[in-house]
């Protein structure tokens, strides 16, 4: 016989969630919680007793309620879930229309870190508005990390502008590597590698599109679900948690990428 560890939804799942989230702010007495939840004495007593029975909350000697370790873990999970839901619905069409297969599961679980992002969209006249926004931001960055499975527009101009004076690492898929070196020029790439520029290759057929993370921002332009790619929409964020998410994605692929032999 298995034990049911779920908490019954009484009086409502939203109230249970609100109670736990309220207590992430610190200890609260009964009156504080009644004010937060707008419940009658009978209903709030029933709710708090249920949460106590499931070891989510306790009372101290002064009858203040606080989260147990179990309650803290559940509350943190609720915060993460709320952030993820906000991110998904805030950019609903972006997630529904693009191929996310290049994002590993453990980072899909953390999409809530991107909630303070925004979408840069091109127009019929300014088709490359999203891409140009990224280029302008790159000029201000000191550390640049790129993963790309597409040939970057004007890559030679970008390379000449950035590679000589920035701490720059680029990971390219095998399909994108040789066209990129050809566009920049082998000697120019060799010269840059002598400085802080590092070039790596992924052998797997990765459908990542164009991804960049720097010390100042993160940007992501994935493939569409139909396999096509365009620069008209870029998910962009200057928020620290989004940058941390971006660094985790880059490091995930940096671990399996190979250094490129330019001899």
C-alpha cells in the first residue's frame, strides 16, 4: 500500500500556494496571514492545520508561523513554476513557433530565468533590426560567447570589429564552420587565435540557430519549427539571471566542443 503525500486541496490550491509563498517573506502570525489570504478564522485555521500536518509549516514559541525545510523547498519550487509559466505565456508564440531541441532538459526546466527578457522583432522595412540590435550590444561587451549553426551575416566585418579586442569564444557546428572560416579568411582567423579568440566545433547536427551570451546580455534566435531560419525575432535579455542561464547553455556545449585545427 502506497502512502499519499499530496496535500488535499482545501480550501483551494491557490490559498495553499499563497500561504507558502507568503511565508517566504518571513515569520507571520495568524492575523498577518488572515490579512494576506482574506479568510475567515475557521477556514484559515483548517488551512494552517493541514499545512502543519504535512510538515510544511510550524509555529514558534510566540505563535508565529514559519516554513520548515520541506515548506521552503516546496515554496521555492512554486516560485520557479510561477516564473516558468510567466515566461512561457509572456512569449507564447516564440516558444510555440521555434525549435527548442538544442536546449537541454535541465535548462528547459529553468526557463523562468528568462522572464525578464523581451522580443526584438524586425519589420518589413527593417528586416535585420533584431540582428543589428545584437551587433550594437556586442560593441559594448567585453566577454563574448557565441554558438551558431548558421553563417552569421557580415561575419568578416563582425570578426574584424570584435575578435582583435574582445575575449571571444565561438562554437560552430561542422556545417557552419568551413563557410565561416572561408568568409573571414584563414589567415585572419589564425591571427586572432593568437590573442584571446577561441574557435570550437560541434560535430553533432545541432539546430540551435544563433545564440550569444556576454557579460552584458543574452540573445537567442532559434530555427523555426519548419526548419527555416530568419533574423526577424530575437529573444533578448540584460537581466543577470538570464545571462547566467545563457552561460549555462554555452558551457553545456563547450564541454563537448572540439578545438579547431587551423594548421
